[in-house]
C-alpha cells in the first residue's frame, strides 16, 4: 500500500496575514476574522474591520 502524501501545499497557496491600519487581524492565514465579507464584481474580496474600513483579503471567489 502506498504512503499517503500531504498535498495541501499544492492545493492551498501560502497566504499572508492581513491586518487593518488599526492593527486588528482580519485574516490569520487560515480563518477570516472579519464579521462582514463582500465579493466585488472583479472577483476580489474585502472584509470590514470593526473600525469600519474595508480591507482587501487574499481570497479567491469562483462562480461555479
């Protein structure tokens, strides 16, 4: 029987931590900590911080 391999590095690219200018963490490389997330028409995503700023998040939205 073949050994199992860890393909998560291939599937999930390395993402950076995202902080607002008020220094609050909105994305900790795995979990989105923003309370509100919006998808823009160009496919980019933004999260709303508690200080009411919209911060771009490194997420990808695909319309399947």
